[in-house]
């Protein structure tokens, strides 16, 4: 009877192409939602958005004392302060995007249940929020680089495609985690431990190339460390911005790997989220 009279299921998942068109039609909502979240995030703090800068810098100070001084990893890394701060800023971009994506649906159930819109707008808008914050952080990073005597060059432009690919990767990861966390809320509780382990494996505080050179590790461990997606994006940004970080420290085919991770997670994560479109906010 429903088919006879042209009735459809409420919230039925549209086709992929139509879904993308619906998402594009709501691009202004996505941008406004991201901007509003950025403004509200620090509105209750006395220092406001300065905490966006202070948090990674305070972390950098702690890691510098522990890894740079006590454990001596700075001996193998020229310009260790710049190496560390750049790694932390790039890592924070991904980790915050993943955490925000995991909470995008579960943290906005009232919106999901009250209004009809493509649910992917939520993780995408929160990934956009992290992109906006990353732009602010990169401006600060440039000031730090100049303060430490780095001279701007053409290589600095390579940071743009590296961060663009990372943004696509982050958005895909955010949409994938949004579905996982919506189906299994415990994922959000486990995620901080996973991210902490991922950070240590990404060469944020130590040089992966130095470890691979000085230690005899199994082949699968070496490949995992070299081609860890966040490590790849960190390597590319360091190569672009830090003079002492040379192509010798980059893994083979690094740009192809960075593109591959962006396509794999960007497309795969989005499709994975879309396939459960009609189930968000129910039950």
C-alpha cells in the first residue's frame, strides 16, 4: 500500500550521489555550525582562544623535558624544538578531528531527532571546525619558525598540499568514527587510549628515521612506523618548514602514500557513514 501511494520510509537513505548533493546544498549550515562551535568552545574561558595555542605549547614543554632532556632523543634530531612543536600541531589536528567526529552524532541527538538533514553534515562540520583551528595554529607555528631563525622558502608551499591531504584524511576518519561511536558508545571512552598509543607511534616526540636506522626491527614494524598516516603528514610538514629536515628522512613514495591515505579514508570513511544514514538517532 505504501508503494502504491508513493509513500517512503521516514529518514530513508538516499543514493550516494543524491546524498552528496544534499550535503553540498547544506554547505552554509556546515560552515556556520563549525564557526559557532569554534566560538562557543572557548567563550567560557578567560583567555579564550589563547588556550588553543597554549595547550599544544604546554604539551610541547612537557614532552621536551621528558623526551628531549631526560631521554635524550634531541641528540638525534637537529632543531628539536621546532621538530617537536611542528609534530604536535599536526598531530593535534588529526586527534582533535577524530575525537570530535566520534562525538558528532551522539553529542547532537536532539538535533538529529528533531530535523531532517544529511547526518554526515555533523562530522564534516566538526572536521571543518578543527581545520579552522589548524589554520590559527599554523599561523602561530610560522611565527615560531621565524623566531628560531628559519627562513621562508619555496618549500614552505609544500605544507599546503600536505595539510590539504591531511584534512581529507581527517574528515574521512571523523565520519567513520561517528558511525562507530553512534553504534557502540563505549568507543568514545576507549578512543583516548587508542589516540595516545597512535601518537607515540607517529614520531611526534622522536625521529622515526633515527629509530629505524639505529635498531634492528621486524620488517612489518618498520613499514607500520614509516607509513603510519599521521607520521606521513607530520613528515611532509616538517620537510616543508624545517630546513634541517631533509628528504633523506622521508619514507619512499611519501606523496603517493599521503594521497592514498587521504583517498582511502576520505572516500571509505564517508561511504561507511552513509550506509547507516537511516539508523542515526534511532533506538
